[in-house]
């Protein structure tokens, strides 16, 4: 299972990358706008930090325009994956890019049928928007589950990328269902590490450690090792 971060914020990306768990990054025009900086420079900086696929989205709405933008985006950095909006024109561009070996992330997927078409057009990833489906009163995780089932039935090579993840329960459900990738905001990724029993257990271990005779872990171990070295010399 791969974990992508869903942000264009450099500090968040650096922090998540430092944990050694980051497989990729997804951006979209809204996330880029939030950072208030030059688009191409931001994408390049993200690609230098993230040692994996970084989705950068086109804004053209026709296939020719998408292909023109994609050709430029790909020159920013080899990590760039072209994010295309789900549409007939997006499918056309997806097929052309996939045929030339350019990875595509088909975004704004809200149904199994859309995901099937994107896979048939050769997309490397399809991105069902779980949270936004929930927002409409429908069940985003059920749609994700159906997409995964259908893809497994037909051995589609396209990876399912659970997107619009809003909280840790979404992340847990996506993992349980076998989503190939989950992309999530930094705050959700950070929250995945927390458990009150971990904090409680760690506090108890530290309190008990204070009762262990000696002057601390490092001096105690260093003294022990030095003594052993002397004895074996
Ligand atoms: C990821 O590729 C999407 O752009 C993102 O997950 C959308 O999330 P949102 O619905 O929280 O904006």
C-alpha cells in the first residue's frame, strides 16, 4: 500500500518525508493556489523532496490543450504524473498519454463507471473522491469498495488512489479495502501515528525507567561496552 500526501505545502511535505513513509504527492489547482506561489517552481520543489510520483493537474478542458500542457508539465521533473479531469476529452488525452508511456492520474472520479472508463483509457491511477461523495449524502467508502472489486475482477493494472480523505477512519477503511494508494492531508497522516494508549504506555515506561539504578541509558551502556572490550583485550 502506498501513502501519498495531498498538499502543496513544502513544510508539510518535508515533515512527512522525514518520517520515511511517503511514497508520493498529489496536488490540485486549489492546493497550489493556497500556497500563493509560482506553480512550476512549487511542483519542481515538491518533486525534489518526494522520491515518487507527484501529480500535477492540467487546466485545459480539451484533449489537445491537455496534451500541450502535459508535455510541458512532464519537463518540470521526471516525477511528474499528469492529473487529468474525468471527461470525454480527459479520456481522449489519457489514452494518448498512456500510449506514449506518460503516467496519468484520472481525477474527480465519483462512480464505478467513471473509474472503469479511466482504466480502459490506460490511466496509471484513478482517484475516487471519498470525502466529496460523503458530502452529497452518499457513501464514499462504498464507491471505493465497488471500484476495487471491479478492478480486481478484471485484473486492471490501473491503481486505485483513494482521494479526498478527510479523517483517519477514511484512511483505515481504504487500507482495509486494499486501495493501492491513499492520498491524505498532512493532518490526517499525522493523526495516524497517534493512539492514547501509546502515549500512556510511553509515559509509564519513562516513569519506571527513572527507577532503574544508574546514571542514564547511554552512560550505562557505554560503560558496559567499555568494560567488555577491556576484558576481551
Ligand atoms: C487528490 O488528488 C484530490 O485533489 C484531493 O484529495 C481532493 O480533496 P478534497 O475533496 O478534500 O478537496
